[in-house]
């Protein structure tokens, strides 16, 4: 099946809604001549509890009430070079994207990240799905174009 792919191809999860500029991602990927590009999004992660840290003697070291952290997460959108992927595939062996990208990196492939200030929702998550429905109804053009 890999022989049927174009030299440069895109893989995307099906459970996302985004306004990411795919053309800009493609331009960066091709301009850098990298082997793989990962679409990344900066997402806030909220903890609904007070986090406690203590030492070996059970003395309080830190108390952070309902902290939030920012992380770059995979958007589930990837641009790949067929010949960089080929050596990582073993017929009949399960291979997900994180494993493929780590295998490529271990083989010294050039794996880059593409960050776009865009809308991105993982609609496999109930909260994101509800928000996506509302956002899509209010502004279809943001996702479908003019």
C-alpha cells in the first residue's frame, strides 16, 4: 500500500475540527525538506484538585490549588515523506502515529512540528464536541471557507 502513496502525503485523525492553514503547513514541510511534520496546538490542562507535594518525611513542600498548565499537543494532523516512512513499516505489524514518529526520529529522520494560531478541537471528547457544534453553527465560514 505504501507504494500507492504520493511522495508527500497527509494523515489526519477523523475526530477533529480545525481552522489550521493546511497550505502553510505544507509550505513549511516542503521548504524545510523534513521527513515528517506534526501539527501541534497549545492547549491548557486544568487540574480540578489542589495538588500537594511533600518530602520523604511527609513535610509539605508545595500546595497548588487547581493549577493549570500549558502544553503543546498533537492535533492529529501529519505530513510525511513516503521514503522516510518506508523503513519503519513491517508488514502485519500494528503501527500508530506516535510509534511511527518515534521510530523515524530514532532513525535520525527530520521530524518537525508545525504550530498555527488556529481553532482546534478534539471532537472525540464530549466537551470539545459540544463546543465544536456551537462554533460550527455560529461560524461555518471559519471551517469551510467563504
